[in-house]
């Protein structure tokens, strides 16, 4: 592994695989550099011509420093790496892997395979890889994800065979089963990366991952990167990696898993006041910060749609992203939000992991996060690369049990702002104007989500009462009916208080 670093003299130095000779820069091995001067990466001493479009490299490459310092790329060791969000995991595996690939003879084989849990993260990783290939013109990168046309991807891979493939597991399995010659090309994999490994498992991709691993060579290097390392990740490491893998932990013992520069607060507010409080908090933030950039996380895709429609009725500058949107719509919104300021993105958890949206000023989580890890990942969308940020968790009184799972974090209670009765009336009118179909879908999704929470679903009568409370918060006097098949799948058939259709 090697880099150009700044030197004290101004003599021109030899060219490198990355950049032409530049006065005042030297070419040294990275492991030597890191051991000799570990602060140099964060001091801006990387040659700026290397990656002019990759500020993530020079900003906070903590993971890159740790990974290269371990020297694992030189010896091909399998690695499980844990790091806080926004500390350079993507560059941490891409940069050294690209140098490894640059030394291989050119073929049509896929040499680096990166699996990501979401389409947004896959697109982002592929975009970062393209930037890093500025001085490696002979290497190519492509992305294959669900929501796009399979034949179109097949033609693209046939016309321009790539050495780096970034994929979501489901679509990768589609190509293995349906794309002629793909299973042969993938046998050239030298490095396998599972990015956001815990999320890959949370989303039920374990079986797909195991099938894919069976197709690629056993003689390879495997890297698992994640912000959290629960037991499920340890289990998949036994399937994907060799027994002597190295665990690299860039989170120091005693450190919090969230960034210290993020101010974390929570508010306990009755469910029927959530829309009004959310609107109040957003309006205040918009007024105080001209360059505001906010993400509002909701529990499900359909609840996300409902919240986005309510906030749009209130004339806020809203964008909406969730799994029910088409891939083209998701990509368009994601790209716009990444490049812009003065926007509020209402999102399901498709934006919770790994996706890098620069300069997010505020993250609001409405309702119960799935677990502690999801709270941390969502919060990690702000305060990235050393910048300050703010996080607010909005809970109903009966959701307070979640706080016991994050009581070691710097999360403090904030008093809910008082909301003027005239504002409440405006919000109520906005909720009224939302289509009934959106409310019915949100109610069904809300019920399914909280039914999957063991603490809340234990008492079905209480669950029904809470669902009615949510229905009333949407301005409905009577909760919507739910198809009998859906109720049966939820295990809620014949539960008193639930209307079936």
C-alpha cells in the first residue's frame, strides 16, 4: 500500500500509480507512514491530485488508517472491521483493494465484489469507486441493483466488462441464475466485501449471501465492515471468512458508538401531538438555519409516505424516499438531497445505513426504532466527518422502554415545545387533506410494525388500543378495516377491536 505524502523539499519526485510527479511530494508505503506519523492523514498531507473528488479520504479516514496500519492487504488476511458511521469505511476497503487489482492482469473476470444492503448504498459505493479509479483507467466498476431492468444490466456488463462489481444480494443472485457467463466471470473474485454486514443480515439476506459465496473461489480475501457487530455478524463471519480472520475495532474501549459532536435529545409526546410537535420542531430549525438539511426517519414505508404528505400540505420543502418508490425516483431524490441544502428528507430505513449525505444538520426519529443499532445508524447520518449535528428522538409515553437500550449514550430529555392552538388547527387541517388511501396503508403498516415488537405485541388488547390511538392521530373516528389475509399473516385474526375487510 503506498501514498504520496508532503515533503519539506520541493524537488520533483517519481510518478506513482495514482498521480504524476508533483514538486514537494514523496511516495512512501502507507503502513510505514501510519506507524511513523499516524496524524498525517487527518492533517491534509495526502496529495490532493490523487482524489480531487473524494473529500471523504482527507476528512476523516480513521478506518483507512486502522486497516492499512494492520497490513492486512499485504498478507491477504480476512478482516471484520467495526467503526462509527462517517469515518471512512467505504474508502477503507476500496482504496487498498483497487491497488491490489491494479497489479492483476486484465481479464473480463470480476475481481472485487462488494455487497450492500440497499440500492442507495450500492450506488454510493460505486460512485466512490469511480472517483478512486481516476488514475486506473483500465479498471471498470458497475452496479447491479433491484428496481432496474435486468436485461439492461446484462447488456451493460457484456459491452463493458468490469473488474469491480457493487451489488445488492437479491439482484446478484438474479444474475447468477439468469445471465449467461456471469457465474464464470464471478469465479475471478479476489476480494469479497460485505458492507454494512449487520444490515444485510437484518434484511434477511443470509441465505442469498451463502448461495453467492458458494459460487466464488474459496481462495479469496473477505472483508466485513459494520458500525455494529452483533452476534449475527459473528455467525456470518464463520461462513464467509477463514478462522484466522482479524478483528479491527476503531471504536476505543469506553467510547460511545455515536459521535460526540452530535447533540442527542428525546421528547416524550402523546401520539395525537406527534404531527404538531414535528411541524413545530422543523419550522424552528428551518428559521434558525438557512442551510438546513434534515432527515426525518419513520417506522415503515407507508408511515413515511403519510408523514411526507402531511408535511407537504404544511408547505415545507419535502422529499420522500422509501422502498415502495421506484428505483429511478429513489435515485433522483437521493442525488438531489446529497447535492442540495434547504431540504427535508422524509425517509424509511433505506437511508439509515452507510449512505453519505453531506452536511445534514438534524436527524429526527419519529416512533420506536427497530433496535439500538438502528437508532445509532440513523443518528449517524448527521455529525459525519467531524462536523456538528443534532438528533431528536420523538416517542410516545408507551415507547419509553426503548430508552433503557441506549442509556449509555449521551441522550438527554428535552421538554416538548408548547404548540399554539392555531398551529394545531393548521396541522389538523393538513392531516385531514391527506388521502384516505394513504391513511389506510399507514394504519396497516403501523399495526404490522408494532405487532412485531415483542414488548408491545405481548398484550394484543393493548396493541389494538394503541393502533386506535394512531388512527385518531390521523383524524379518523373509526380505524380502517384490514384484509383478512393480512390479519392472518400478522397473527391477529379474530382479535377484538380490529375490523376486517
